[in-house]
């Protein structure tokens, strides 16, 4: 997760006004992954897209928080320090079941499965993060989450920052004092 978050932050800081899309779409293999002469390796099973949705939301929230904090530290304008978020949730038809016909009757679907309903679609989520509002994404069916103002520092956090600043000032002033008669 750390690598993903650092990439997102670097991308957003280097590309002003760009839109970053994070998604849980499944990775597709074209079947040509085998290299001649190499022993076949066990392929790591990827988690289903629905299991990754919570991780995706966590990454997006951390990116928004870190981006806002870094912009405030750089003393940039507060309007540019906030990320607009657009969410899209969709379903892909499951291509792993052998039958080409889709049966919509839940009773027949329950009878075909052993203990559970057979999955006939895969849910996925896309999150778009951008520094500028994008009404065109709303027109595509995305939901909009407006940027929240960064939380105010607590009283104790402000006091600690004030103490640190005072210590740094005293240290700076003490290094500037030149002894007399020297």
C-alpha cells in the first residue's frame, strides 16, 4: 500500500490538474505468460475485485489526507490543496462460467450452485482524484464527493508547535550571540 500511496502523491504533485484513477478492475491475462525454456511457476492468486474495494477506499483517503498536508506545508493556496473525488461502481459479466446463456431466475441459479448462488457478475469500483472539479465525470454516472477542509489542530497540537517554534528561535538566537571583546 505504501508504494501505491507514494506513487499517487508523486503523480498528483508532478502533474498539476491531472486526474488520477484508482480501480479494482480484475487483471486479465492473455495466456502468453509462459516463456520457453523456463519452468512453470505457480501463479499467485489475485484477490477478487470486491475484496479490494475496502483497500481502494483506504488508499484514496490516505492520498487525499497526505496530499492536503503536503500542500499546506508548502503553503500553497488552500483551494489547490484539496482533492475532488468521483466514485463509480459497476459490474462486469463473469466470463469464467462456461455457459453463454444467462439465467435470471434466482431459483434456477440456486439449484445450479452447490451451496451458494453462482456468481454471474463481478463488482468493481473506480475512484477519480483531481484538484479541479470535473462535471464530465458526473455526467458519466460518477458520484461526487466534495473536498473536505483539513481538520483544525487540537489545542495541545497547537501548543506543541508553539513550543517547538520558541525552542528553535531560542536556539537560533543563541548561535548568533557573539561574545564581546573577542
